[in-house]
């Protein structure tokens, strides 16, 4: 399976229109930020407790393990290392070259791809783990990206997302582009891409809603949208 996945960079799931020049510039600037801060980002996030998110993804996947999991926006590879430790085939994807190098040190296959230029083999993954990544996709491109993830999943596969939520605003903050959706708006985008909601929750757990900046949602792949 790993060889097949490694070939994905040359195999598009479907033809698509290129992103606009402005959106390309947003992506380039965001990736540059991560490339410049890769070492400090790894140090600052490697020990974050996201066990609730791991459990949400793995608990929703049907059938016996091990599973083939795409870590979408894998960063330095923390989550890849966890999934691999459980015996799953974890595959990373990131557009920041230093992160790709760090993540490959876990022993997992890692695809070097921008979110705006995905090339994934259809029907490959039991689950997609998009932890703190999809909010970097500008809203005009979000539907297409979600449909490409839909195509990359196996039938009834699972998409996990965790994003900082907001009031449907987007733009640059601290050098990174982000889109901050309400739960209702996020639901509309993901259901339009062919998914059915399994559950949602806010993080960190156990705090008042005003102190829970992260919205986690779990989705089941339906038939092609």
C-alpha cells in the first residue's frame, strides 16, 4: 500500500480548475511562515494532548484495524507517530518542506503537497485526520478540497476535522491565512461535499464555551456528492 500511496503525487483523482493567483499567494505566504518556524512549532506542539481527537477518528471507522489513515497537514509528524504506534498505516501530507522531512523521520510515507494542489489516489484511506489544518483553506477553495478528500476515502470512510471556529471571517493572523467558520457554516460546506455528520464537540474539554476555541467534527463519507 505504501508504494501505491507514494505514487499519489502523480495521480490526480479528478481534473480541477487551478486556484486563483491571489489564493496561491495566500498559500505561499502561509507555508513560508511554517517553514521559517518549523523547529519552534515542533517543540511547542509535540506534547499537546489530542487524545480526544484520536479517539473520535478511530472510534468512528468501521471494520477491524489496522486502518490506512491520511494525516492531512501532518506538520512535524506527532500524529503520524501515534497512529503508527498502534499498528495503522499512517500517511502524512504537508506543503511545508521542513515538516515533510521531520514527518518522514517517523518512518511513515509523507506526501509533499500544497492543500490547493492535491493529488490523491481515490478510495485509498479508511480515515482522514485533519487536525488544525483545513482552516487554512480559503473558503472559495474549501468545497473542492473537501470533495478531493471525499474521493480519497474508501466507502463509508471517516473525515475528522478540528479547526478554530469563529463568525465566518477569514484573513491573515500571525503570518498565517485562516478561515473561521461557525458550526452551521462548516456543516453546510462539509455536507455539500458528500459527508454526513457523526458528532461534534468543542475543545479543550471541560472548559466554558468561551474558553473552547476549537471545533471538532467527525463525518462519514456518503455516496459521491
